[in-house]
């Protein structure tokens, strides 16, 4: 990860996470969100720790370190992703992507308030411009969902996911400042997130019977290995370099790719408003990241 430049880390995250919104839809209907999240991050965390063992990396941490890694996993990989899966049961994935475009502002302002990280006026302005642009891109979907109880639940879960993942992002930044080893921390964090999701599933008496649908297994592998191991490694490396706010700008660009995926696989056809929103999203992203990359 450290051999890659900032823009390369950024591109990997956007290209992969931009397609995971659609991949999550293949997980729905075959298993509950909590079970899907638990299996996804159990597979991802085990893969990371197996890689660490093969490379001879030290896997022992003090009890206090495990506590903060558990907190990171709880918020970043556990409950926040359960909210994402629930959100996509009620509204289209594009709406969830729109909600996540608020992550740069939330993470940036949280980093400023709790970690003393600097947030410039340009960054805030760029975040607002990008947020407006992404909202315009999916404005027709908002119209379709207006007045629907499903839409209200979907948006509530989306807001919860954004807030919870932002907390996890701030904890991850703090953990890196403690000098915790990168790859082992990532692996343990994912396993703790899987454990949190499993606890939720057990409390709700959900079935752990494994689905037989091939699409579910293929999407699980993609979400676990590409959408979790690869992208979170890139994201956390990028966050260490530029801070949680600017790294969160990834959440502004991923809906652009999600739009393209919808055009190819779901028959979505953009109008002038959508194209204008895409232009604003790109402009806001450039404004936030200028002089950083």
C-alpha cells in the first residue's frame, strides 16, 4: 500500500467501492443483513491475518490495543454495514450512495472537533458542492421515494450508517497514531466487526443457514476480498496520509461509478439534471483535494 501514490489509492477505492453498492443487492433476500456482514468480515479478517502470518508479521497486541481495535471494528465494519444492508432493503442503492456522500464533511468536522485536525473553508465548501451535485444526480430517485415508508426507513438507516462509519474512521485514525501495526490491526478490526454483527444476529435469533445461490457466494467473495480487504487497506493508508476528512472524499466520487453501473445493469438513463449533478460532484471533489494530491 505504501508504494502507491495518493491518487492510485483513491482510484482503487472509488473503482471498487463504486461497484459494491450494486454487489450488496445480491446479498439481500438470501440471508439477513447481520449474517451477511458477519460472514463478509469474518472472511476478510481471516484473509488479512493469514497474510500477516505468512509474512511473519507480529500478531500479538496488548489488551488495551485489542480494546481500541474492537471499537474500530464495531463502528467501521460491524454496525455501520448492518445499517447499509438494511438501507438497501428499503431504497435503491443510489440513495444510500447519496447519503454516504456526506461522509467527507462528517469525518472532517469530527476530526477537527475530536482530534484537532485542521479543516479549511475550501474543504467545507467543496464538500457542500459535492454533496449537492450527488443529490442532483439521484434526484429522480428521491421523487420516486417521496412519501414512502420504505424510503423513510432507508434514509434513517443510511444516516445511521454514515454517522457510525465516521466514528469508526476517527477511531482508526487515533489507532494509527498509537503506532499499531497496519495489517494486523486491519485484520483484527474486521474480525471484531464480524463478531459484533454475529452478536446482533444471535440477539435477533436469525438463521445462519448458508444460502445456495451462486450469485450470493460470488458477491460475498467480491465484497470480502476486493470490497473489504483491498479497499480498506487503500483507504486507511490514504487516511493516514491526508486525514479522515479528505480521505472521505472517496464517498463523493463513488456514486458517479454507481450511476454508471446502474446505466449498464439496471437500465438507468441520466437526464440533464443528472449530468449537471455529476459535474458539480467532480468540481467539489477537486476543490476538496486541491494541493493534497
